[in-house]
């Protein structure tokens, strides 16, 4: 039996079960409010790391997932992933992360997230040191508790200074204080987030974004990329032919840009890969459109036209 190819990308973050529902109630500025009645609700595989790994798997990019999972209910997800599971820390007696996601008629979403097993920093550090981070070209740090994200970015930087560290603070962003933001940003080469997340970083610790590639998404509105020299690119998001469920579209966008980033690293080198940013973002938009046309984050495929 032939060995699996060495991973080119490591993705750290949550594996979760998503409960996805819709409501006829239009959300206000603070979310759904009281007495929000939901319509058809279904469970799907989710979590940022799982979603990104799923998209990379469709593109046949060798990937390792670094995450934690609950031993009580991980088996179904493990069978679904069809990946090397050596990067998953399974915690006996615990349950996997869960996200309860409600979408209003305008596509606005409210998410209540249960982060899953609690991991102490010492255990996480040991787990990270057992991962082949020295062999990957890109290390993706998707949303996870703040101290564990900082530990992972530091471990990647120490073990493999040539790898690109890509940080997605995600739903943790607006709970991070300036010290947390500065600590993780200092260890990152690329920061990706939606407009709400990047706005929080700009207001709280604007110096975090200096000298990095920052990619800011905003739903159907243009994607903005801030480059290390201070210049900015703005690329429109093509209208999607099908618009069913926005859940996981941000993760699908990331899964779409990563292979293009790998190619740019090979052709342009570590210091100049971002000169290909226009094509990189367009690939992300195409991938996100495929996810938008299906319900759930891990149900689309590359035959779905965007």
C-alpha cells in the first residue's frame, strides 16, 4: 500500500456539528431577539477546520487537520472526513463542538457556538509538537480559543519559519483584546476575516495589520486585500447563480484561495507571492459560490458551476 503524500497545508481549528435553521423573522442589529421561530432544521458537518479541509480535499491538496474532538460523538465525523486523523486530539467523555445557526430571509446569520472539549495549553503544546508542521508550506490557524491560536502560530513559526502563517480569528475576533490581537498577528503573514472581524481589529489594534496581507470579505460586496506595501486591491464578487445557504461560504473562500497561494509560493517565492492576489481572490470567490448553492458547509462539489 502506497503512503499518503506529505501534507502541503496544515489546518488548525474546530470540527463541529452544525444545526442549520431558517427563520421568517428579519434580524435587527443585535441578532434575532426573543421569540425567533425557526423553520426546517437539519444537522450538517461543520467547523472551520473541517470546512476548509473538505474544500481542499475536493481539490486534492494533501492536508492535515489539527483539532480536538469529543470521544462521545466523533466517530461519524471521522468516517466522513476520510483524512489522516493523527492530528485530531480525541478527548474521552467529551462531545464535539456544535454550532446552532439561524439564517433570516436576508441571509443574515446568528450563531450560538459551543466550542467542544476544553484543552489546557500544556496538552495542546504537546499535541502540536507531534504534528509534521515542519513539512507544510502553509499553516492555517482557524478560529480556536485565543491562547491556543497563539500557541499554534508560535509553534508553526518556530518549527518552520519558511511556511506562511494564515490567521483566521473568526468568531473569536471581537472578544480579543489588543494584547491577544497583537500576539497572534505578530506571528502571522496573512490575516483573513469578514468586515465585522477586520473592523474590530482596525479599531482595537490597527498596527496589527501593518506589513501583512489582509483579506477582508463582505458577503456579496467586493473583497478587499491590503498588501504589505500599503496598497489595496478591490475585487468584485460575481453574482452567484444559486443562493441557498451562506453557512460555510467564508471557509469555502479560504479553501479556494489556498491552492492558488501554494502555486504563487512556488512561482513567485515567499516574498512576492501576493503579487498574484487578484487570481487568488477570484479562485476563492468561485469556491464560495459553489458552497452558497448548497445547504450546509460540506455538501458542495466542484461540478457545481459558480
